């Protein structure tokens, strides 16, 4: 994987690794099921990736969420650390970018109408290594649509990523899309499936399409754990495990 390819891949995953209140980090798709004003969530996970050429990478994934009102929230996502060992080339590591996302529920869910939210993600270039981040600000407006059908919860995202290109690295703006389905099996146990991806991030690069399955177990009203397994069209397999603390 080339340095540019790696930056594009990590940037795409970073924009996809977000969730709204009570959705946590178990999957990439952001949800339309918000909490109440003052409610919050702290999530942390470790993601391990391996490609078919033998490259290996570790990421810490974190998020902090707070309900500003019953219809709006603020999401903050620091990417504290990444360690990457490509199959061909030297290893590198460092701090990733910071992402800040305000969102607002324009249409509340009813028995016949899905919830509709508008959000905009701002990427702050805090990455300490140019193999990890582009060093430029990006922003991504998107819409979130969600509907509950008994024990089933369906959510979809569609956004457009406005990318600022570094010198000598011409990047393209991208469409981002996600679709997830959650099934609550018991009061404490839920399973998830999803697909997500983005259009080609630069000339000569291909679009990314990925799929994942996950399981989440709730110990009590405030603490739960999860594990997800995914695979994408760049032939990268990943596993992510972590926990959520609600307050």
C-alpha cells in the first residue's frame, strides 16, 4: 500500500468510523436514534487490520458524545494512536486527526415516517505523521435516516466529503454511504450487519466497499462491550473490540 493510498484509506475509514448517541463504535453507520438533553456516551476500541500482502495495523478509536438538546448532539472523535507495518516498507506510527460533528434531528420518527438528521463533520488535521493524515482541513455534510420496526433498527447515511488536497497529492471529493441493520435478540444482546463505502478518492485509486457483522452485549444500563469483524475491497480484514459507558 503506497503512502498516498494509506492516507486515503485511513481518511475514508476515519470519516466512516462515527456513530450518534447510543450507537457507539460497534459499526460505521451513524444512527438516527438520539438520546435526551444532557445524556452522553464515552466509547473506546482497538481495531486491528491485516491485508492479503501481510501488512498489519493497529488503531485506537475513541468518541465522546453529549446531547445538547433532545434533537441535537455534539460528537468529538480523537484518533489517539496508530501503528502501521506495511508488508513492503518501514513501520510508522503517530497520533491521528481530530473530528468534530454537530447534528440536528430535522424530522422526528413516527410510526409511518423515519427520523431524518442533518450533520456536518469537520476534520482538524492533528495527525503527527504525514503517512497517517493529509495535514489539511476537510468537511463532510451528510444526512442520516433511521427507522425502527419492532426489534429491528434500520439506518442509512449519505454524505459528501469535501477534501483539501496537499501539495503534489491531488485528491478528489467523495460520496460516502452506509447502511446498517440492527436486531435486538434479548434485552442485553444485539447483532448488527452493515455495508459502507466511498467513491474513488483520487485518480488511479478505486472506490472502497466494505461489509461487517457485529455483536454487542449490555451488562447494565451504563456499560456494554462489542466486537465487529469486517472486510473490504482493498482486501483488508479487520476486527474491532471495545466498550461503551453511558451517562
